[in-house]
C-alpha cells in the first residue's frame, strides 16, 4: 500500500520523481503540484531507499542519471518483492524512433519524452499508471 496522506479527508496520490536535473524537477512540481503529492530523488541509491521506505503510487524515472541509470533502477524495482508492481514511467529525452518500444519492452509501464511541452501527456501517463495500480486520483 502506498504511503498516502490526507488533505481535507481525501486520499492524496503520491508520485515519486527520480530526476537529477533541478530545472526538470522544478517543472514537474509546477505541473503536478496540487494534483499529487511529490517525493523527489536525485539519484538511484536515494530513490531505491526512499521507494522502499515510502512506497509511492507511481514513479516518474529519468533514464539518464549519474551512477545508476534509470534502466538499472528499474531492474532493482522489478526484482524487489514489495516494489515490483509499482507503475514506472520512463521520463526521458531519448526520443528516437524505436525508443518508446525499447523502454516498454524493458519493463517500463509508460514513456514520456522531455522536454515536457504538453502536461496532459504526462498526466494521462500518470493516470494510466494509477489505473494499473488499481487507483486513480
């Protein structure tokens, strides 16, 4: 079960954002604040520890991270009995032909390209993830 709080008696959906770029994290906050509770992680080690401590409802995972990249983090998530069912959305600047299919085949639940120019694409991906998890905002 996700670690959720209440706001005026309503359940709050938690989104974990794993992104090393401060500007991208700021943009995600601007787009998602007020819709979801956001937990931020700048690297894979912190993300895995945080996900285990406070399981979110959906993970937005950057692919190009220093140290442990998004694919490696996803491998750890899928190998973890508690985390494996988490919906994980690839959040990446990798937008060449075939990239979407490659990331979906590797175990991501969805794929959103950066820069994010249309917030509805991101929100729809999150809502699909919540639907897979049996929740919706």
